[in-house]
C-alpha cells in the first residue's frame, strides 16, 4: 500500500501579515513558511503506519502545488521521513485549482490512501480533500481523528456530534484529517535532514484549468478595543456596558 499526504505551504502563525498592491496581494517579504499544521499531523500518522510492519505500508509520498520557492517546505517533509515528493509547478490559485492538479497526479501515480488536512491555516477553506474525492470518484471520509490498518483494511475513527464513529473504507480513499490523528508532529532529526537533500522531488507541470474564485481585496481584522475595568462594587456600570457597548444582553 502507498500513502500520499497532500501538504500546503503556509506562513508561520507568529508572522506579521502585510498586504501590497492596494491590499490585493500578500507581501511575502520576511515570511517564515512552514508545513500546514493539519498536514504535518497527517504526515506524522502516515509515517507511524509505515513504521509498523504489520500495516503493509510500503511508502509515504508528499504532494504540493506551488512554485520552486516552496521546495524548502517540501524538503522539511522529506526530512521528517517522507520517502519522496511531488511538486506541481503552479501558484495555488484556489481550492478547486489545487484539487484538480492533485487529482491529475493521483491518477498517474496510483495511491491507496490519500491524506489531506481538514484546512489550511491561512485560508481555512476546508474544501480541497472533498473536491479531490469528487474528481477521482473515490470515497472520502471527513473529520478523521484516527486511522489504523487492520487485516489489510483501513479502520477510521471520525468525530461526529455527540461522540465518535468507527468506519471501514475500501482503498483507494481520501481521509480529511483533523486534530487527534497524531499526538504531535514528528521532529526532523539531523540524519533525516541530511538524507532529505538527496530524496527525489518529481516536478509536474500543471494541467490547464481555471480557478473558481478570485481575491478582490484582503482586509485585516480591526484592532481590539482597549480593556475596560469595572469596579466589583459597581455592577450597574458593567450591565450598562454589556447592554449599550458590547450589546450582548
């Protein structure tokens, strides 16, 4: 069995975001790029499964849609333990565009399990995994918080309202992964970093397709208002603020 982990290249959450060109484009100057956290957890679980000889997982590949500048993030995934990588040489215009590119690669390479993070930490779209499933006409399971291989079959735990659901699904399938799939991301060791330099990264040119969305303008959230302190002996003032300013009661 082969696993493909789809990864996104996102700004580190501590990065101060700025926009240029009339707030229509992200200013990438000085941004520290990292693997999308949910994708990194997906990769960690895939590697755990491969480490267990009883699962029959032979290889773990990562795939990314992005220009050459995103290769350091791909190399980080290889340093963590992925066997090889695929990069589709295109700017990720929107979720649909990314899904089309990844689906075309999956058709060529034939994977048994495809893992996608539930969303990217920059756009929070939560659409790519489901779109890949539709484009390939294969099953998808959302809200996945657990993945095991038992008797050559995938057993998935997913979060549902009020509890959890355990399902079995035939391969190939898409698993849209959320928090809980792994305890914490795997950290690259020095040996892994050195080996990552020589691991293969296959580059595909994108297929022709148009994105479904267009960014008109970016707008930052408004700064938080200053805190107001109310004396504990003055509940009337607190009620007035909640009614007239916060408008929550």
